[in-house]
């Protein structure tokens, strides 16, 4: 195979390509965008260190899929992500979606969000605050565990379910306002 050739591959697949002898002479570059199995789109902007999750048809709400701790398609960019923007028409944040995005400091959640999945923001060590939108109903287990810079949380009254240890080891947390329905 030719040397000095760059092979552009779908995000999340670079490691699989690098592990095959046939590709070892190529420079593997993962594309910083893609579609999720539920029809949502994601894109990472390296200049602003922003990951955006969007719904091409926001009038038809869609959920993010659930992930394992290391199989998010943006995993290659996880150590660089500082901002996450989730657009209108996204109804849930999947399990482990942003786990261990250690530089994640700013999160924008849409109106209409119903669920934050298990460990969705766990280990986001620089996240200092989160604006939980009215209409949110469920916060999963460990959803914000080890968010060691998180200082305050105000839950909207729409929250009816909060998983165990949702805010476990949030050592900077000084103020929590719970939903009337918990």
C-alpha cells in the first residue's frame, strides 16, 4: 500500500482500522460528524471545542441512543470537548453520552428534554452548573456523578424520578433545589 496516504473513516471506527495490517501504512483520520442510530446528527467543531447534537426534524422529537462508557461516536474528541449543545427536538440524553468529558464546562439542554440517562454527564470534572429545563421528568442513576466542579443544581418541578446517586461525589455542590414532586 502507498505510504503518506490519509484514510478518512467514520467517527468511532479509527481504532478498528488501525488494528488491521492492511491499513497500517495509512494515516487514519476520523471524521468529526455523523448520524446516530435514532436519526439525530452530531458534529464536533474543533475550533470552538463544541459538540452539537441536532434533530433534522425538531418537530418530531427523537431520543439519543444509549452508549457504553467508551463507545460514543465522538469518543476520539472526548478529551477536547468543552461545550455541548443539544438542539430542539432531542427528547433524551442517552446513557453514558458524555461520560468523562473532563473539559466539558458548558451544556445547553433543549426545552422538551424528558430524560437524562444513566451516567450521561458522569466524570465531567469542569462542569460548574447545569440548567435543567422545565419538562424534564427523569434524571438517571449517576447522571452527574463525579462532576466535582458542580456547585448548584435547581431541578424543575417536572422532575418526578431521580436515580440513585445522581449527584454522587459532586464535592463542590453547595446548593440543591429539589422538585416538589420528589
